[in-house]
C-alpha cells in the first residue's frame, strides 16, 4: 500500500521539521489515513509517525460522517502521538490540532481561516468549510487526522454546498507539499506543548484563532439552545442558557446564524 515519499514532500518535511523529520508513510490511494495510522500504532510505530495520502476511498469525518477525499484535491494526513498526558487531555489536543492547522494554513498560504468549535477550519462570513480534524485515541496512542480542501473537486452535493478550498479562496495554486509539512511541524509542536502541560496557552491560542463572531453567537446542541460564550481550560464550549452557563463537550453544535 505504501510507496516512496514523493521527493518534493520529503524536501518540504526536512525544511519544516529540521534535523529530525518524522517517519512518513505515503500512499497514492488509501482507505483512511487515520485507520492506517491506527494499524501502525498497534504494530508499535513510534510517536511522530505520519501517514499521508493523495486520495482516500474511505475517509472518515467527525460524528460518523464520511470525508470526501478525491485524488490530488486535498491534504489527507494523520499524525500519531503517544502519551498518557495526551490521552488525558482530549480537549486541548483537539483544539490545539485546530490551531496548529489554522496557523500552518496562514503561514504557508497567507489565508487566515477561522476555527468553528471544536476545530473545523472555516472561511468568510458564511463559515464555508475548508478543513476538518478527526482526533481518535487508541490505548495510549492519539491519532490526529487532518483533511484540507486544496483544489475545487467533485464532492457530494451536501459537501459542495458548504465547503470551500484554498485555491478557490486565493485565486492561485498553492504548494501542497509545503502546506503538508507546515501542518506536520505545527502538530508536532502543539502536541509537545500539551504533553508538557502547557494547555492554557493552547486554549488561549484557540480563542485567538476562532472564527469572528463566534462568541455571542446563538447555538443549538444535542439537548438545548443558547449563546456561545467561551471555551474552558479543558476545551469544552461554554454556552449560556436562561442565564446559566453550561459546558458542551462533544457532538454536533449548530451555529444558528448559519441556518
Ligand atoms: C471532520 O469531520 O471535520 C473531520 C474530518 C477529518 C478528515 C481527515 S482526512 C485525513 C484523516 N483520515 C480520515 O479518515 N479522516 C481524517
């Protein structure tokens, strides 16, 4: 399934990650990079292992959804991390992965995406989705899967309606290898910070990267409606309902101004 890492990608990873570039497994076509990373984790692959694919045939999104992953149209990668402190901090890992990816997009392309809690990358007033992150724990391994739309592509109609891609937003081609490498370097850095217990700065960075207008927006979640106010130290969304503050930790949150 895996083939040699394309030269351009290998070069970009060395440039972004310095003397110790990660062990990368590359596939032209794969089911899901998260599933492949989980299998590698099971087989004892070290922390920092990365799986990158040009196309996924069974890409997975949050909440059991699929992730449309046509060939050459996006970035599909999974980063394998290990450690009890990461497993114990799913919120900071999840939100931190979002900030690392948003920061990498900005640094590599000049476009500044916003984050929609917990870690969708969105663009513009309509919050069109540019990318998403699927974080999964397997024992003491944590797999962070990142999907970014890079070029316009034939997605299913529901995706087409609410998605965007980097090249459409920027009106020019981007260097996919450089962006892939920037995301990998950013994930490595943010996960090291969570592991070192520096979660407060990760959450603070999330607030800075959040999509404009998120705080104060009306939201609906599994069992209620209210106003988004903040995120807490564990990465939960703090909402206000009838004057009382509540934590929302998982599941679907619909932002009502988008309806
Ligand atoms: C979301 O629902 O927003 C999360 C999407 C995550 C997609 C990425 S693509 C690479 C990795 N492999 C997968 O199967 N999913 C993630």
